[in-house]
C-alpha cells in the first residue's frame, strides 16, 4: 500500500480524526489497520506498555434472583496509536481490529476527554 499523506484515513466510523499524525502502521488513521466489529468504551488505567494501553470497563450485570444489578469490571488491552497521545485517566473509544498480539485485538480510535 502506498504511503499516505498527512491527511487521516477515513475509517468508516463517525469519530473525529486525531489532529496529530503518526507513522505507526497499526494506526487506523495513518497506517494500514482496518477496524471492524465491536465498539467499546472505557478509561485508560495504564500506559506503561508504550504502544499498548490497559483500558478498564465497568458494566452492570443483572442478578435475576434478587432483581438487582451488580457492578462488574473488566480490563482489556488495546493498541494506542501515538497520534492520540493517551495518558492514564483518559476516556477512550475502542474498536475491534485483527489480533495485533496474543492479548491485543482492539485499537483506541478516539479520546473523549479525561476523568477528574
Ligand atoms: Zn496515527
């Protein structure tokens, strides 16, 4: 695939493309990674892996017997394109992509502000 210009690729989802650019081949906007499947959201809890972030997702699970909900938490790993400049505490949107490593098959496609 020919090298793209600085203009971000249209990834087919209604998100604002990042203002910065990067030369990461696993970036959905500036590289060759295609995204498909699920869209999830969460909060970045660790950026220590460099190009991968750990994202925490909280969801409610229904307990039918007691007709109540309980809060559950899952952490998943996602690829972090350098152009998004993610930090711990950022609210992000993830999208499924091909498996990039044993544990990474999501990529961050949007930064939606930070948690206080
Ligand atoms: Zn990029």
